[in-house]
C-alpha cells in the first residue's frame, strides 16, 4: 500500500497536467492535506489512471523518477514488484549497496564464486567487484558508484539470487579502515603475549610431594598384520585433493549424460583432402584481410559446407519433440569453444545468409567473448547444428556427443600429411578425418552419409558453392 497525492498544475494556455508524488511512509497526513488544491488518494487495491510523470518512493530506497505514459492499474498489495536498481542509498546518501544483477530469464540463481576486491579498496563506477558463476556463464557484479568498499555482506560459495546484496560501498570513504595486508600480521602477533611474558605473570606453585611410581611390566608388542599379496596398495589420502565442481562443469556433465541417455547415438566417418581449401586461403589471405579486416580461416569454409549439407538434407537440421518432428527453416550453427572455465557453445544466427567474411567476424567475436567470460546467455541459446573442432588441440579422430536439443554434430580434427593415391601416383596430401554423430531415432544412415559426403565435396572443391552443384 502506498499513498499518492495528485494535484493539478496549470501550464501553457490553461491546459493541466496531472502530477503524481508518492508519500514516504511516516509522513503525517496534515502535511499532505496542507498543500493547496490537493487531494490525497490511498491505493489499497491499485492506482487508477496515471498519465505523465510520477515520483515513487519505496521504503529503504532512494527516490527514483520515471515517466509513465499510459496507465498503472491493478497493483495488488501482495504482488512482488521486481525492480532492478543499481543503487540503494542510505539515509545520509553516502552508502550504496552493490547487488546481484539480472542474470537472464532462464537463470534464477548463481554461486558467488570470488571477490575481485577487498574491503577498503577504492573502486570506480561499474568496476567489477565480484563474480557470480551460473550454469552457463560467469556474471560480474559491478560497483554502482565510485567510492570505497566498506564491507562484504555475502560470502564466497553462497547461492545468491538477482537483487541479493553483495557489498556496501561508501562514496566518501568515511568510516572505512584502510588496512594493508602486511599490517594485519603484526597486529595479530602483537595481540598475543610472548612466552616470556606468560612465564613472568605466572606465580610459582608449590610442588606437591610425588609418590613413588611403580613401573608396570611391559606387555610384548604385537607386530602389525601383514597385508596379503592380493590386497591393493592404495595411495595415502594426504596425496589427494577434493575440489567441488563448478556450476558450469556440473551443467555440462548433466547435459552430456542426458544426451547419452536420450539419443540413439551413432557416428559415421570420412576423410577430407584439405589441399584446395588451404590453397584458397593461402592465395587470398592478404586481400581478404585488407578488404574485410579479418583473417580467412578454415572454420568459415566448414560452416559454409555445413550449411550446404543441411540444405540438401533437412532432416539433419530437424529435431524430435515428443511424437512430432520439428523441421527448422533456419540454420543456426553452434560453435563449440573450450575455455579455461569449461565448454561453451555460442551460436552463429542465420548462417545461411552470411558470407565468408561475416562468418569469420562472428566467430572471432564470439570466441573472444567466450574466453574473457563476457558472453551472454542469448548468444548461446538455441542452435540447430553444432561444429566441434578438436583439431586445434591435436585430436586425430573422435566421436563427438550431440548438444541437446539438436540431432547431429560435426567433428573436425587435425590436419595430417598422409600418402594418398592421386591420378595413379602416391603423393603426400593434407588430410583431415571428419565425424558426424547423429540421433539414429530420427536420422537414417543414408542421410547421415550423404550429408558427410556433401561436406567432403564442398571442402575439397569450394567452387561448388559458387555454382551451387
């Protein structure tokens, strides 16, 4: 429940504009009624017809103003109002609180992974002071104002929700003790009395007469039991470390295991001669960089080949949903990126409408965001087909696991020079093994082999893309 005072203010040629002003709880009714031509409205069930401008004061929060253009109706007293605000000022306006920001529609909570600052440190506006680890990404908690961190009100490892208070920041820095880390040790050491002081404070106690000690006969010690030859020799526990899994790692583990338990996984393989694609990149790399400002890599060629294969075999781009099959008329290619914190899969939207340069720029942007932890939830949501390049780590061959809710994944591997028969002669060729893991419930072996064969044909002869053959 909150009070509202409405008054009419003349403006221009006699037209009036209603203005709303909220009453802070605790303000007496006499102060409100003393305003000229004012009437007080107490909204028990809601607020009717509001037009232009309002000042709303919430208990414990700073005054915020926002335009309301149409109407505010039916605000129930039991309704939870979720207002994401950067700052919560104290009564004197010096203290502000840093809170957990909105983390995405599908994320309800996260784990306070680490603090990037210490109490007493000076911070600037929007400077990160803590990191929240979620199932998908790591989110920074930033300082709402410039000042000095007074205290942390949450602990590392706690589960926090959007709006949870993390730290209190003093804008003026008053009342905050600036203690250097090196000063903490002498302080603790000084608080403890030295052994010499302890002995001087203790008064000598008279010694009691001790009775003669009767020695007991020692029993023969039993030798330790001998281990049997078949008993395994386990390493000592002090040589092991137990570390809790991060939320991202637990999420990846759950999704991959669900994929194995749900899909009928089957993998088919082929090999690709990379000679022509590598020659294309070598011949035009300088002109490509000069015009587009980005290097021409091999990944864009495989993305274009995958788009061509998905257009020829639409079932690879489909997915099972209950008793139905959903055919997607768009192609969103997910690119698996390994980061120090775990595996993330950003998505290239509408890849069928992009050229080589646009694909390379998008891959570079998403990969950079994934590695520095700034990638968003929206940039990883969705995707109809995944490409995983284990060749950057030296993998020769593998069987990738499908990324739900997709139906197939393409695995690229390292390029190795191998002897191949070309025109009746044995010549060295840069070869790559490629693998397609697919859901055999939906995709038959025929479609899977045709798709992988299309990848091979386009990569070995990129001119097919120009001629659409």
